[in-house]
C-alpha cells in the first residue's frame, strides 16, 4: 500500500522523553525511538561495510535486498552490537543480562513495495526461523542509516496491537494494511525499538534513494527460546571485542523454575522492575 498523507504520522518529540516515558511508550505502544544514537561518522563507517555486502533479494521483490547473520563481519558492524547508548537503555529496561539473538542487514531500494504488517515473535517456532523467535520477551533494534521520509520506506506500526487478546492478534498472521496503522519518520542515525509482538512493517520506497537498515534482536537473560537453536561459533566468538563477547551469551539459556511451589524459599518483598511507577522515572538508576 503506497504511503499517503492520509496515514497518520507520529509527531512525538522523542528527545524530550524521560527514561520512564521511553519505557512506557515501548511497553504500551509497542515501539519507541531513540534519536541520534549514531553519529555521522558511525553511519559512514557502517555504510563503508554495507556497500561491500553480497545481498540477496526477498521472494516478493528485487528491490528489497538483505544479508542475514552479519554479526561476525568485524569492524563497525560487529562493534554496533555493543553500541553504548542502546545497550545502556536495554540493560536498564531488562534489569538482567542482555543477550543478542540475531543480526541482519536490509536495503529498501526505489520500487520496493513495502513490507507486510507482521510480528517478530513466533511462540512455537516456525519453518522459516525454527525457535529463534520464540523467546517470551524480545526487543528488536532497527538502526536507520538513511532518513526515513514519507516517500522512502518509513516504518509503519499498529500501536498497541501486541496487547490484544483477540484472534486478530495471532503473531503468525500478516496484514497488507490496517486502518489504524501509523507512519514513523526519523532522521538517519535514529533507532526504532520494537516489541516482538507489535504488528509492524514499512511503506513502499517511492523516493529517489535506497534506505539502509540494520536490525539487531536482544532479549533479557531469563527469556530463552522455547526450543533449541544453534549456538555461536566459539572460534568466531574468540575474535570479537570483549564488550561484544559479553552480549553474545548462550542463546538457549533461560531462567525458570519448573519445580517451583506455592511458597518457595527466599521470596522477596520488593521488585522494582514491575512497579507501576516505573513509567514516572526521570533518569536511569
């Protein structure tokens, strides 16, 4: 569906949000923007590498190119896994270990028809992704290397769709469009963080330049997948910087208590991460 000016464009002043307001927007609306997390130098270094990628077209258009599993290409691409502004936010959001689950590159060229509305979470796995997207909690970080304008594949989202219990919210469904979809336009260097079960996609590229995107998925340490997925290659892990290695933990790890009783020993009387007041926090602790 071509983007039109009838589609509502989100006009939030992202830079003005407190930390609590950022958390609230992500948890309630299903997405939030971290503006200007990449500098012009960061973008330049990343584009130097993406220009060398051997990409492949998706099955529905030659104008949507992608390159999966780019976590070990080295340089700025690998360093981005541990990009300080984003990881600081995620550590405060999760209150737990941060584990990277996947890393992909995509390019929407002029003529790209748009990506259908879909969810990134698949609780029982799928033929395409196995159990990789079955984590109970996961945030995908979308770094934009080019300006998102109404003409150049802006992000689109159905806010709060991840909160619905209705059959229409089945995360295995896809939609061509939705009457309450919203358009998000951001300058290059911004990141859009999305809840895995919010319905989202992008609009067509009817502009004059290609829009590059880097997508990295992270989860809290406790929230492992429902079934076994491939682990990282130890030889490749040994070659990444220490701050990146810290985030490339066991993708199958989880914290659960299947034997837990009604009155387990050592129950706490405080858990700030589930406070209703978490949305009023001005700064990160």
